[in-house]
């Protein structure tokens, strides 16, 4: 009998064919451990959610923390001030669904919904519709650079700039054109005082030259555009999006400087290629505990994949809805009052998200890791034992639920097509820090066995490693 370490660490790796790779990482992410740690890395459970504020119903379409420190949210057709768990209505807009874009200049908050534009005066929280006939109604995205609000004109190559520090005033002559390539602008976003005009197949970068007549001049062209405008997001000093060019679409890239760098993996790209629809994908980014997370959600297929910029790891995130894994409920994010606030895509709720919360607003949150053992070269292997290295003694005090938590373990000998029955291993009541989680008599396999570990109880949970006792058989 030989004890071997199980190759449990890694990322989501569901390849085109299950025989090549079929390892899943769900609602957990890898984190590096210091050089004197027991392991080089461990899996940590994804952030849980608890209710911060809510109204009756509706999509939380966008949130923004203004430079004055005030938080704002759009839920359904209503704009709210967000403070200390209370939502205070300050006005309504004409649409009730679909993401909105917001920016502020220190005195005004500008909001667009794909039909009209609105201005909130930050000092008074009075909201008005932009009525200037020169405003590009229909715009969906706002940028702000050097006192100018900037909006693209839908289905054109043109973008318009506001008057100095005034989103209510627009001049018909204050516009530019992305004309390096005959490509419509689908999204505009600012980064390090540069304006990125993202088209279908290309991205044109403009910089502020200081010219008093018209400030923006072309500085570079990137031969990559975007298929899903709501997937464009800033994070970690770059711009991330689901890319597209004249050769194809579905690769997630990072725009940095004048280049587009691929960050998705072949397994992630394969998952994207199977989607019914990807042009409605959305992205949300936030930073927590030194990790910069970017979540890409595909609403039509109800799936979410998250990228950790710090570790370059991909993993799935989601919600267990009536026994079915679905997209993460997070639709947008705002760091406000020292908390990560995330808006629900359907029910009008804003949640506090934290690694110290172990449920999805009171509902169990499934954490799952599956991994493949090394290939046995078609020799029969007997698994007499598997033992997990976990965070032990995490049971809750009080004698109710989750006082004696258990992890679920099962395996597949046919590349994940069918699975054994699940068995449980205890991970310790409160104070049982030397508990051991293991199973005996785990059968035999001729293939590279896949193990699956899952956990849904509302306590802390972390995986540091696993070992198997194996023996090669002559038969």
C-alpha cells in the first residue's frame, strides 16, 4: 500500500472531452500560503451574502459611490440613495430593466439607461432628465475624463463630450469619430486618463491633448473589439472584456496600453463556446483580501465564471436554486460604508458580501472541488482510503444546525459520466481541531479516478490538501 498526495489544487478545468480534463471548482478560490506554510496554497470558500437593504422586487441595475461618499442604486425604474441599510427614492427613469451606467464629476451624478440621460445634483439629491437637444439619447455608457462626461452615439462611430463639469449642457459640434477602422462604437470606458472607444472588432484609444477647441486625439488602435458591451469592466489597472475580432469571438482579454492579452483558458473558452448566447454577458469586479475578482455572468445560460487576477485562477460561482446550479445572484457591485454591496439581478435586494458570511442570504451555499488522480495506465488501482486536510473544529455553538458539520465525498471511474453514492466525513464540532476526515474501502478503478468534495453547511470551510492510500493490482 502506498500513500500518495492527491493533485487537488488547481482551477476549473472542464475540457472539450471529459477524458482530457474534468475538474471543477465551484464557489471556492485558491489562495497562496506563505513560504513556511504547511501547503503552498489552499481553497477558500467564496463570499457569502446577507441582506443589506431591499424593496419589493426588481433588478438592481447599477450602483455607484459618488466622490462625495454618497451611494446610489438603480432598482427597477427608481433611483435610490443608499445609506446605512436604507433606500431613499430620489426619482424615477423611463426604463425598468437592463444595466445602467453612472459617473460623477464631484457635483453631478450622470446616469444613462440606453434611452435617456439623467443628472442628480449631489448636494441636494435632486434628479432631472437631460433635455439638451444635442445630448446623444440612446447612449448606454458614460466615461468621465478631465471635467468632461463622454458618451458614444449608438450605432455610429461618433462620441460626444459635455461642457466643462456640466452634464446638462452639450454642443452639437463637440464630437469626435473613431475612424481608424469602419467599426461602430459599442462601449466607451476611461482608464488612466485615456478614452477607450471599444467597437465590434477594434478598440481606438484617445488621449486628452489639452486643445481648447477639441481635447481628444487618437493615440493607438487595438485589433480587438467586444461582443458583449456589458462585459467591459475596469480592474487591476486594465480593462477586461469578452473579446471579438474579425476572426472570431469568445476569448476574454485584458486591454492594457495598446495591446489585448488573453486571460481566459481553453476550458473556459470551451464553456463559453457552448453558450446559447454570449452577447448579453455582464461583468462585475471587486477587490477583497488582496484578490481582484472579475465575475463574468451569462444570463441566458444562467452561469457565472470568475477570474482571480492575483492568482490567474478561474472558478465557477453560483447559487443553488431548487437543486440546480444557477448564475451568481450578483448583478452589480459598490464598495460603500466599508462593505462590499452587491445587487441582485431579480428580487430588488442589495446584499453585503463577505468571506465571513457562510450562506446565500440564509440559503446554503454549495462549495465543490473535483479533481482527477494520476493516470493508472489502465492498471487496476485499489483505493483503500482517502483523507482530506481541512479546517477542522468549525461547528457552530448552540446545539442547533451546523453544530456537527460534514463534508460530502463521492467518486467517478468513468470521467464524470456517473458517480458513486455520496459518503460523509465529519470535520469537527466546535473545538475539535484535531479531527480527521477520511473514508475507508473506496473501491477500485482502471481509469484516472475523479474525486468530488462538496460542502454546504453554514460554517467556515477551507481545503488544504488530500492524500490517498492506493495499491496497484496485477489484474
